[in-house]
């Protein structure tokens, strides 16, 4: 008897100290039918903690949770009838506790008893629900986060754009004010000296005004190069052919303290490029290299063939394919990484005030992009800088280099007539006077429709000189097309302030058509007109 009592105490101690809830239920027949209800005949202390119901012993199911009774009877009744244990999870709605349950029959069916072992997993269920909700809303939250990021990036880009615009306009105002001061001052002093009858000083002021005008033209040229609106005359060339002349020009420019080396790649592919503008770009890069080596150093100009796959092209912001590169490298001071991504911005310069316009690299960048290529810069402080221009490979035949004579005797064809169309009266006057002085007969029109009316007349016209951007509904290219329809062999010289590329570069310049960019020298205008009229 003592042994049985000890076993009972041991069982009760284990029963009460179990962490999981435990109970034994006994089925009975009720108003809802046979075995339709059960009563709790035993329960441990953990029952209340896990299920949320106190003093459960002696309570009947349908009195405890009447709305949920049928479900629980079905589950435990199945265990009673089959004798097969079950495991499941279910919410006890009355208390809001989610339970993980293991149930098995106690003894034979006739005892009508089932044991239930369970624990509260509400925290885990709520965590899983929260995770599911998190996953379900993840796409929306990512989209919202990306939208916020894009908005922030747009705001940053706008701020950077405004900073660049401010830098650009400030630089332009500074440089053009200096140039305008030289031009206007020269004109004023010419007027003063003419009034005084002192014509001996006029040449000095003319030279000063013309020099300021040339510098202004160079400044606008660099700006147009950066904005990719300069007039280009590309032709197919193997760049190695120009390295000799370019290296000699660079040597004369950078001085004897700088060693200039050229490395020409064997089998270099042709590129379609404006040779003069490429030469200017290389010279700009070499001048920057010289300025980075005040105590002397070495400049290397090197060409190469490059094949860019998808990844490399993406890194270089280019279309995959074959490219010709021309790189200049120096042994100078290098550029800090903190400012390396700003060096192509217009008017950005690391040089002291008055020692650089900040347009050299921006011009190179614009020229490369307008040539369907790109420019990349690599630099390390104390170890020098390399700048590479990437130009697409041209698969056509190379053109023979045409060298124009330095001086051309300008003689007007007897009776040759030139039609000048420009909306700026001063330009029409200057062009007319310049050509009239050497014997050409000039007609003028202020817009496209007026010019077309003259072309429709029976008047002899040997050459059309027209601005590209014209008012009146017809631009210069449309006037040229109308002129060719009326006079198929008419020679046409386009004159433009910035070569509207949608009209010229992206169209088709036919034989007998040429482009002259403003501002131009009178001598160049006369030479171009004479050349076109003397060419059959």
C-alpha cells in the first residue's frame, strides 16, 4: 500500500509540475445526442495558463464554450472511437488562445476517456501572421520606398542641375563681359580717334576688337561642343595617320620640359570623326596634362582597338561593339576622387582664377558624345591621369585626306549672282558687302518665303547662302529643298550660329551643299563661295 501511495504522489507531483497543459475528459450522453458532451475529470495547474480558463475540473464543455463545443466534440470524439492519437493546432476562440494539441484515448472505449496535452502558441501564431502580413505588403512597401528614393534623387539631381546652371551662367557672364569690354571698348576708341582725325591708332584698336571676337567665337565653340550642337564634318580615317602632326603640335604647345610620346596600335580600325575637332580635343587634353606637371613630365598619346561586351559597355555608358580609343596620359599630380566626377562640368576647374576657363574637358566630353562615342577619365593622386576618347569603329572605306591650300585666289565669276537669306539685317549687309566687293551680284531676303519667291522668279542665281534657323514657317533646310526642286544644280551654302543638328547633321547634306558656322572670317566666306562656284 505504501508503494502505491508513493506512486500516486509521484504521479501527482509530475502532473502538477508539467509545463504543458494537461487534462482528462470523459464523454457522456447529453441533450445533443450520445457522447455529445464531455466533462473535465482531471486538469493540471498549467491548464489555466495555456487555455485561459480557471477551475476547469468538473466543468462541462457545452457550459464552458457553447459556441465551439461541436468542433471540440468532433475532434476528441474521433480519438475516442478510433483509438488513434491526433496532433493539431486550433484556436480556443472564447479566450483567444491558439493551442497546439496532442490527444490520445485513455484505456478502452468503454471508459469514454481521452487525454489532452497542449500548450499555448499564441505568440508564435501572431509572429507568423505578422510575417505573412509583412510579406504580403513587402512589394507595396518596396514600391513606396523606391518612389521615395526616386523623389529624393530627383530633388538631388535638380539641385545639382541648378548648381551647374549657376556655375555655367556665372562663368559665361564673367568671360563674355571681359570679351564684350574688349570689343565695345575697341569700337568706342575707334570712334574717338576718327573724330579726332587720329587714324594712326585705329589699327591697334581693330586688332584688339578682332582678337576679342575670335576668343568669343572660341568660347561659344567650346560651349556648343559641350552641348553637342557644334557643326561636325566627320569622315572615315585611321587616327594613326594624324598622330605625327598632332604630336608635333602638342610638342610646340606644351614646351620642351614635357616629353611627348606616341604609341600607335597596329591594325587600328577606321573611325568616323571630325578630324579637326578630334585634334582640338587631343590638344585640350594635353594642355591639361601639361598644367598638371609644372616641373616637367611625360605625356603619352596612344591608340587602340577595343571590343566592349555588354558588361563593359554598360560600365562605359556605351553600346556594346567595337571602338577605337585614343588616350592621353600624364605623370602629373592626378585628381582627387572626390572631384573626379565633376571634371566634365562646364566652367569647373581646379586651376587658380585666371588660369583656365573650365571648358576644356567639357568640350572634349561633348565632342565625344556628339560623335556617338564617350570619354572616360582615370586618375590617382600623385600618379597622373589618363583620359580616353572612345569612337565607334567605322566599317566603310577610309577617305583620302584632302588638304586645302592655305591661300586661294578669290576671283568672282563674271555675272555670278548670290542669293542671301538671313533674318539678321546686319549679317545680310556684311555678307552682301563682302561678296559685292569682289564682284558678285547679291540679292537679299529676310525669311524663307521671301527667298523662295525670288527662287521662283526667272532671275539668275548661281549660289544660295541661307541661314538654317529662319522665321516665316520655312527653315533653311526647307528653303534649300524648295530651291533644289526649282533649280536642281543650285549650289547651297548653309550659314548657322549653332548648326541646328535636327536640320543638318541628322538630315542628308547632298553634293553641292556645305555648312559655314558663325562667326566666320570674311576671308573664309569669300574662299568658300569662290570654291563652290568654281567647282563644276
